[in-house]
């Protein structure tokens, strides 16, 4: 059986790196939410026009 690594090297994480990543994820989330809401409204309007 192979030996497992038991030593881990930790590097310093700067807050600017974390905030940039979180800001990018937040922007993607809000864009996806906006387009999901718009698609739902369009779908409901089309359903109303076809079967309403």
C-alpha cells in the first residue's frame, strides 16, 4: 500500500483574492437569477396567451 502524505503546506490567503472570487460568483448568481425570472415570466405569459 502506498504511503500517504501527512505534511501539508499552507499558503497565506489574502482577502483581496477571496473577495474577487466571491464578487465574481455573486455577479454570476444575480445574472442567472435575473434571466431565470425573466424566462419564467415569459413562459407564464405565453401559457396564458395560448390556453388563457
